[in-house]
């Protein structure tokens, strides 16, 4: 069973800080690890597309770029990091 957590709010209210602190507190309950993504909602440029996010998750999970249909780059920017449980 997995969790999906979504943080929402205006730019600058420290959503990322809250998310990272929460992740550290519950990491022992997430043995398969965690994925974080920036949807780029408050950054310059266009928001991340669903395809970019999925591509980033697959890349972070170790899927070779050649096996990801339509992969556009070697390091998908939206994915912040992948942390696997130990």
C-alpha cells in the first residue's frame, strides 16, 4: 500500500520544507522509498507536464532513457530526488 501526498499553497509559504520534514519523519513507514517532484507551478517557464513527471519518475527509478518512450533528456528536471528505503 502506498501514499500519495500533495502539498498546496501560495509561493513562499515553505511547502517544500514541510514536505521534506514530513518525509524524514515517516521514512521508516515507507520501505520502498519516496519520490518528490517539482511541478514548477511558481517558477519561471511552463509548469511540468504529466509526461515530464512520469519520465522523471521512471528515470529516478532506474529505467534506462532508451526504454522510456519519447524520452527527451538525460536528467528530467522535475524530479527532485528518489530516496529508497533500506
